[in-house]
């Protein structure tokens, strides 16, 4: 079982496209049309191992208001996919963890979701932050062990 990704987008084609990319990477996917449905899905899952991908189109409520409500009700990482790069800073200031403008590359989307999942403590791959290096590997450059300290 992979990390849960809740995809919120009123446009079915876009939602299915994002879902297919992330499902191909082993994520469990929940697709919903509205931010309210996304919040309900997030609260059912809890904050563990979940990332929300939110489309910028959240009519009739503004994207900023949606982000603020999501932040009050859940701590899951939030990636906004947008068409208007002028709203990127507003989204980040409102509490989004990251913003990716359309059109985006599949590899860019995957990398952002993986990073947010790692931050949330998910299982997004062997490069997970805080994982121990393989036995016999050299310590990281600049580490205390490398400088001769235990």
C-alpha cells in the first residue's frame, strides 16, 4: 500500500490525468471534485501518510479561503496545481506547501508529491529523510563521523 494522495479538481479529465501519474508511482488515490469532499476524505484518513493535491479552480470559494480551511482542519501537506502563476505567492502565503503551474511535467509532479510525503512521514521511497545509510557506506560529507568524531 502506498501513500494516500487526495486529488481535488472539478475537471474530471485533469483529475484523472494527475491520478494516473501518481497511481503509476504506487500511491493510493482518492479523487474528489470539491475542496469540501477533499477535506472529508483527509479527515477520514487522518494526517498520516497523506498528501492533498488541490486544483486552483475552487469556485465559488477562493483558493486562499480553501487553503485556510484545509489548514485549520487537517495538517496534511498541500500541493496546489494552478493555471495562474500570479496566484502562486498568494497560495503559499495562505498555507500551501508547494505550487506547481500548468502545464507541468509528470516528473515534476511526482517529485513534489514524493517530497511532501517524506516531510509528512510517509513511505515515498528509499531516499526517505532520516533513513539510515546502508551498512558499509561512507558517512555523509561533512558529518561528525567523517571529521573523526563519534
